[in-house]
């Protein structure tokens, strides 16, 4: 017995053949549009306000609603900027009015004519021509209930865009945010650069890489997990202020805050330290918010996040002591710290490094409570192999992470520029990798160390997760809501 979906597809195919039989090209190569739907509506409103004649317009878009009413019909079309009603009359369109018989929701059409206001008060285009631009052979998603299958929303994002206008608005906001970030750094004399995406060593962060093979070189390469070490090479080479906005790739799970590929901003400034970078961040974020979303207060989870600086500053040591009841100085090794954490009900094993255990403490007791913008500062050296040690206490480093709405949005170091100390730190990372197999640790990069031996000035570095910044500024619930094409399970794939 034929399924309802099969009948709909067959009906659309039949209409396609009827159109071709009448000599109508269902996929013409071009249409000259004079206005978007929003521009046509604005031009009409301005003409009305000024007592001028209604403007002529040629518009195009996807048919979102169609009401046939004998010799006069109405159709709503949507483009990227909005929706406009078409007033379709048989006496104005002549033989072209018959096109309505073979139109379906989802088809693209073009129409031209003068703007008017209907008796119901709606600005509309009184069409004197109607052109089919693309016949849709599949129906659009059901508008009233949208796409209920969340994975399908991400897997077939084009359907999500058709059904949900708010997705368009989020992606427009994302574009404005990235443009504002770029303008911020450009105005401060930073040079935007590109660094390799395929790298011989997956270094610069604690993450698992994706591997690939370069056939011509017969060599294993990795999709970069961070551009950090290449950007530092540029500082070594005398480029004092650089930044990059680009994709990075980490072979990790998917959750509300993580996607295996994401957009990262990294910047480096010679003769700066992490205090300078803190001031940079608490200037950058509210300025971008003001320019991109119109204000420095944003709402997330029912709470108003106030982005205007200065932001709170809290040492990691004090935060863990206050909120977890753990004085890190009393637990100098992984075994003793793991025992203390087990007594607090934190699931840990004895096969985890001290740095990873501290990260769990922060993630469990500290991070979820940091709703208002906060700099968590001075991380233990075990967690920060690329950061310079604090002169006040070499067990800790000049590092901060910026949190807002309970999630990390930025990470910064006063960069370690002593090549011998950096080598010792990376050797230790490789030793920890052997001891704690499966744990994400940094990697030795000999070429980077050679560059560092040529001398790198004191430098402040910054990394901002662009997708998380967009989440914060748009009030989005998950990272996948701010990406056009996030990773998604395939149809029929079970959740792990």
C-alpha cells in the first residue's frame, strides 16, 4: 500500500512533468530581483509615509503559504530576510495564473508588480508576473510543530532553516559577532594570519587528535588541535601582535559545550602578560556584545549575565578551597588528592594525573557556579605546561580561564618563553602519557622548541571559543545550536 510520503512525492513529480509539457522550465537559470522581501516592505512603508506612489518591485523566495481563491489567490514567500505576501489575480497574470495549479509549498517563485495594502492591512505585492524558479520535489517540514527529531535538525540543517526562522537569526548574530571580534583586533594593530591545519605534531593543547595520511609524503599528519605553537613561532619571528580565527579539531565526545570541530580565536601579543590579556577580554566581550546583539546584558537560563567590566577575579586555589573544601597544597600528589576526592563523592580512579584531578574538582564544584563573568586565575603547573610559572609561587602559573554562565569561554597564559623549562615540561608530559595512558596530555614538538631557542619576548596569549561566545551572547542552550553543520548521528545510529 503506498505511503502518504510516496504519494506526495509522486504528485510533485507529476506536476513537474506537466510544467515541462507546457513548455515551462521548472529550473530557469536566473531571475532579476530588485528587492528582498524586507526591502520591498520598507520601500512601501516609506512611500506611504511620504504620500508617494507605491513602488514597483521584483521579489523572489520560497512559497511558505498558498491560498487559492478562484480568480484571486494569495501566496506568502520567504527569503533570507523575511516574508512577503503576493496578491495573485487572474486578470493581472493572464495565462500565468494557471501556474498556481502546479505550485506547492517549498517551490521557489519570482514575482514583480506594485506594492499595495490589502483590505486586511497587510503590505503585499500586486503581482503582474509570476515565474517558477525551482520546483521542490520534496515537501518542506511541517511548520507548526517543526522538526521534532533533534538529530535530524542538525543532520539536515537545511530543513531546520526552512522550518525555524530563529535559526537564521542566531546565524546572523554569529556572523556579526565574528565580524566584531575581527574588527576589535584589527583596530588594535593585530595582524590576522593563517597557520597550518595539517600538522606533523598534534601539540598546543591537551586533546586527542584526528589522524590522516599524506600519500605523496607517505607521512602521518594530524588535524590541528590548536594553532598556538605556530602563532608563537610568529612572535619569535618578530610579528609582535597576531591573531587567527579558524577551525580546530579534537577527537572527543559531543555534549552541550563540545563539538569535535569548533571555531577558535587565538591571539598573541609581545611584551604583554596575562594581566594585560584580562583587561583585553573584559573590554572585548562587552564591546562585541554591544555591537552584535545590542547590549551588554544577556540572559541565559533565566539569569541576566552582566558583561560590562571589570570582571571578578578569583584564584583557582581559593575557589577550590572555598567551594570544594580542598586545600590543594595539602595534597601534593595524585594519590592523596584522589583519596580526598573520593571522600567527597567525586568519581575518580587512581590512574589519573594530579592535573586531571584538579580539573575535575574545578568542573564539579567551581565552574557551574561561575554565572557572572569571572577570571579564575593562577592554575597549578601540572595543568599548564605552556604557561610561565608565577614568581610568587612556582607551583602555580600565570594562567586564567574566563567563565560566564557556568561555562569556560576563554583561556590565557603569560607564555612560557624559557626553552629549557619548556623542554622539561614537555618531557614530563610525555612521561605522564606513558603513566596515565588514555589521558589527554600535551606533546613534544621539537621544531617549536628550536624556534623558542631563537628567543621569544615576554608574551600574553589568549584563546576564545567562538562558538561558546556565540552561545553566551545569543542565549543558546547548546553549542550545536550556534553551528550550521555540527556533528550529528546518522539516521538510525544508536546513541552511545
